[in-house]
């Protein structure tokens, strides 16, 4: 018997692999290692667990055997798409509709492309095809928009095209037929035919992967699921087997991009749900801690080695997005709405070839070769600028476990300074100012889209580089405070969020119900989806008593396809007229907040076009404290460990700066200029700012007030 059990979360990022273990007392163990590029990411996961085991004073096998729940966020699906290294996929489409994937609704050149890059359309291009046209087959069949079979499936033709795709060497097949989400009969039969011919093939159906209107987007989602499916399934199976071999108590859970986890067996069938799961973990962790801190409206910012990600909590709930883009391909799968730009510690600084000024990103040095200060790269990055300015101590990086080469950082930044005609310090400061401005701009864009003022929100800053730079980008926003969640564990918050996430599955169905709403029709769809959700949870091993269900209506003005809103469905057993009025008022209130009162179309009919049912199983995350207990109250002013000179962007001068080891105990305050060095990151406190630790262990940075 083990005296201690652990809840473990592992998040593999582009630069670092983050691991968190939480014991029943709330003690949090963290580990951070360079992401592995070995033949199997399992090697990196086990290396992270070995670090956690050492921190717990146990062997790897005894630690794994003590894990009560293991949850994992993986980038394998994202990497396969970005690197075009996925399966060889064949597509079966309705006759006459095989070109939807290549036509891309006419927006393939610019979908997901940064505004400054898509401004000149001549410089844009379509992405490299995921599926070449020769691997897209068509079959005679037709289902109408109401689900009626207009033309039956020609099974002889279907067998012929499936056999031809198999002869062409496909590893997986995606079946995406017109209006199949209204009647999946033909797709289900095609899957049976595929498995009759070759039962080993990985098959995805559009009616199961993305049962939403939008032929192109539904096809993309289905193709991506097949493209990443075989490799994802192999990896997840290998991970589960390795953990089982070492004595883990139950099968792993896999993080989804919608903020919940799935049993590993389900995730193997729906790997598209894992794309974007790392950023979702950060927002899920933010939501957990914000709830315990009493923060309803939060801007969650995650700056790591490769990217800067922003998500929002409004009234305590994360924002979901049903339409997403990866590598210029648009697909419809519900995800937490986390936006990302290439703006991290590894972002490369260079002279802009058009303007001649300083540009930071979008290229990143990643973990290999990494920033120049890692000892292998030669191009200047944001981290190199941090080292030059002494915001980072090269001898104390990652708690002293990794030594940085300050001279290589200075040489790389100096080479850029010579091109710009600036001093070393001016160039390093400029790199940070440009990078942080890019971060602040993304935050403004996200809040403006939601019709809210960032000054009314609490900024949470986490990730390896977030606490280093929050003092600057949050001040540019006009924020009063920045919360560094979990203090010492801020750089591993995504892994914490993954560990704390509940099991969740989402089911949707298209409909067309206009105001005044027919509650009987709504109730029929809700009941059918709830039955489907509970059956899926039972298949995953959970009883009906463990499952809670939430109901959401997706609404818009009729025939308006751009502004689609989510409304929580009230109980459908009350007065029909009052329930319809409640939904109408909720729609108009949200529409007004997002788009302004002048945009309200008071004479336009409101339409509910889809119903979403979310089934959850609480994995007892409420018993997980946000962090270990904070320190005891002490003196008002903490004593520094030492001092060093730091060049502060904004003041543009070297200042004698206090250096502290670890976050201060509750009751102590640290005044800027100072640097607080934590196990995996540092918190920069600029002149005029101060920080302290709150009652549950978060570090709160108070920014200097703006002059009137």
C-alpha cells in the first residue's frame, strides 16, 4: 500500500514538457524538461515523471504505481498537421462534391493568416494539401437537407472506389457525404464496406466527428481526424501500455481542446479533440484557480518558449469556439477559444525586410537549436534579450538546473544591434518592447471581439516566459493587477489545468427552431442528445449517477451566419411563453454586449440552429487545493537574497535590483525594481510596482498607476 497517491498532469509543449503532481494535502510537485524529439514522445513523458519521482523521493516505478489519476495533453496531432507527417488518407465524398477540400470555400489563401501577411493577397497561397486529389473518390448517393434519401448508395461503386483507394496505399479513410449529419445511414454502411475489405484501416465519419452544417468544414474535421488518427492511436496505446507496465492504477485520461479529458480509448477514436489541448489546459487551470480566488472576468495569458496564448473567462465561464483553423484549414469542432501568436521566449528578432525596423517573430528557435544562450543557436531571441538585460540570471535558469551562455546571448543581440545602429541594451530593450506590444495587441483584439474592456478584467500570467514579461504587457493594457497563479507553479499551469480537468464529452445536433420557440421540439432534441451522451459515458465506464449534463442552444438571427451565440437552456418544463421570452432576452442582451445596441435587429427572427449537450463526470477536482498552503505571515517587507544590475525597459536605464529566491510568504511585500526567481520562471517587478502572495498562494503583482 502506498501512503501517498498523486493526481498527475503532463503537457508536452513546443519547447518544454511540463509535469505536475498533486498529493491529497495539496502539495504540488513540478517538473520541466526540454521537449523530446525522439521517435516516441513517451520517452519525454517518462523523463518528466522521473523528475517528479525524484522530487517525491521515490523510484519511478513506485511513483507511477502511486498515481491515482494521470491526465495528458499532447501536441502530437497538431505537430502531424503542421509538419505534414500524418497518415496517407483517402476520402469518400458524394458524387460531384469531391473538390470541396481543395476549393476551401474560396478562403484557403487567407484563413488563419495574420492580418499583416494577408493584406497583400498576391503574397499568400493555399496550404500544402493534406489529401491529394487522386486520393479523393466519389460515390453515387444523395441525402436531402431534411435527411430523406433521394438516391440510394450504389454499393458496387462504393466497393470499387474503396478498393482503389486501398490499392493506392491509404492508411485511413474519411467518409464525408452531403447532409450526412441529418441521416448517417450511407456513411455507416460505407464504414462497414471498408472494414469488410480491410478491417485494419482507420475510418472517420463526418456524421460522428463534426455533425454540423458546412460541407467543407465538416470534411476538413473528418480528414484531420483520419490524418492524425493512426499515429495518435499508436502513441496513446504505447503510453497506456508503458504506464500499465509500471503499475499505474487506471488507464490515462487525455486532454481535449474543449477543456475536459477523455478516456484514452475514446481519445484514440477522436484524436481531433486533442488538437489545441495544451492551451486548453492553461485556460482550464485558470478557471479552477480563478473560481477559488473569486475572479469572474479574467484574461488568461500563457507565454511559453514558442507562442503567446490568450483566453477569456467571462462571468466565470471560458469562451468556446465552434469554428477553428489549423494550417489554413477551417473546421468545426468545439474548442476553448484560445488565440495564439508566435510571441514567446524563443521568438527570433531580426530586421524587417520591408520596413528596415525591428521585428520579433513569427519564427521561433524552439528547443532545438533554441535561443543563442542555450549554446547551440546563433540568432537573437526574446530569451537572449532577457539575459542581456539581466531579467534572467544565466546561472539560475530553471532553478540552476540549466546554465545559460550570457556571452552567446550578447553576441547574437549585438549582431542585430549593429544592423539597426543601436546599442546592445537599446536593442535588447527594443526586442522586449516589440514582443510585449505584440502580446498586448492580441489581448486587445480578443477583448474587443467580445465587447469588453480589458481594464475591467484581471490578468493572469503564466507559462515559462509569462511572469517575466507581464510587468510590461499588462501595464500597456492599463491593467491594475496581474495574478501569477500558483506562484512557484505558474510556469506549469497548463499541466495543472490538465490534472484538474473533469471528464467531458460534447454532443451537438443541427436544427431550425425560430422564436417563439417550440419547447416540445427543443425538448425532443435535448432528450435524444442526453440519451446519446449518457450512453457514451456508460461505455467509458461511468454510471448515470456520476454524470451531470448541461444544455446549450446555439442561436443567431435567422439566415445570418456570422454572429452565432451560445445560450444556456433553462428548464423546458415551465411556461412556454416565459421560457421563450427568457431565451430571446438572453440572446439580445449578449448580442448587444458583443456588437452594440445599434446592431440589434429587433424585427428579425431569432433562430436556434443547433443544440449542444455536454456530459461531465467530476473527478473530484474540488478536493485538489489550488496550491500548497501559503507561508505564515511575516514582516511587511521581504528581505532580498542579493542585488544585481538590471536594464529596465521603460526606464531605459540600469538599476540596482533586488533579487529574491521564491515567492514571498503571505504578509510580505516585495517592491520594485526586483526580480523574484522561482523554480521554473522569474517574476519581474518594475520600478513603482510591488507584489505579494494572496491567501491561497497566488502571487499578485500590482502595477504602477498611470498618470492622468
